[in-house]
C-alpha cells in the first residue's frame, strides 16, 4: 500500500509595517492554555497589546493576512473573575501587568455565563475588536517575542551603542593627537633640514673664503673656531628639537593613557561591572 504523507500546517511568521514580528496560527484548534504553551515552546508569548499604536499596527498586518476579522487568542485573562461587569480588570499573563489600553468590541467584555475569562480578537467584529471568550474555546493565536527578551535586547543594544560611542571618541581623540604629533614631527624635521642647509651653506662660504685668502688674511685666522661655534649652535638646536619631540611623545602617551583609563571605567560602569 502506498504511504500517503500528511501535511501538518505550521504557524507562520509575519512582520508588521512597524517591523514587529508575530507568529500567527490560523487553525481554530487551540484553547487558551494550549495556545500559551505553543508560544512558550518556541520561547515566545501570547501577544500583549498595550497601546493604540501597536493595535493599529497589528490590525493592519492581520488585514493583509486574513482580509477580515478572525478568532485569535490574545495574552490576557481576568484571572477567572466571576464578575459580569465589563469593567472588571484583565491582566496580561506574560508580564503580569493590568490591561490599561483595550480594544473591546461594543458591549464587551460581558463575561457571559460567568465563564468568559480569556481575551481574543473576535471574528464577529468589523475591525478586529476584542471580546472575552471561554478559555476552553478552540481558536487560533498570535505569538510575539517574550517581553523579557525584548527588554534584554534593547538594553544590550543601548549598552553596545554607549560602548561604541566611547570607543569612537577614544579613537578619534587618539587620531587627533597623532595628527598633532605628526605636524610637530614634520615641523621639527623641517627645522633640522633648514639648519643642515644653513651649515652646508656656511661651510661653502668658508671654503670659498679660504680659497680667496690663501695668503693668510687676518679674518681667516680662526676658521676652525668659527666652524666649531656654528656647529655647536646647530647641534644644540637639534638637541632642543629632540627634547621637544620626546616631550610631545610623552604628553601624547599620558593623554591617551588617561583617556583610555576613563573610557575603561565608563565601559565597566555601562556593563555593570562597577557601581
């Protein structure tokens, strides 16, 4: 006998226009607890809708998926309150927060027969409004990423951005200091080259004078002394420039070391390693 494969429908991921991702199960076969467990097995939670903006974003997505209102579990219940007052409190199960924003359909939630304790998007409404329903009713569901995961991800992103800002400032500061040092080095090198050219020209003049005064002119009795004095002055200039360069390098290192330590302390504070 031929083996006939069975195709098992799987819930599908969708992304809203606001970039939120939702796992939507359209099959009408899950009670509220089963839907919640189906989300939990995937490290997700039944959707929490805490603002008009999020509701409008989700409704826009559901319209594109289904075209019309469809029965889908939300992540809220009234903790099995027997009160039929439509203003009785509902709570989002994943976060434990009381429902402040709502999109109840007209007349809801009425807790008919005192057993409608779970919130869902109702197929009988015109624009994906909510209603209460017995938690044992079998419908579809909507999952989203867990609230704790979102908080952790946002916190991690914020910390990463702060660390990136600090390291970028440190890098830019170091680049700026290096640029200043290179300008100083170039200036010193140019001064050394200039001084070397002056010595060369002076030696050439002395050589010319010696050639023109080969008979022992009084002005040329002490050429070696004059040359020695000029060279010593030039060497002192070079030594001064070298000291200036070393001082600049030391200052650059000290500045960078201080800024690096400050950056390290800031990063450790951001990451929670220090108070």
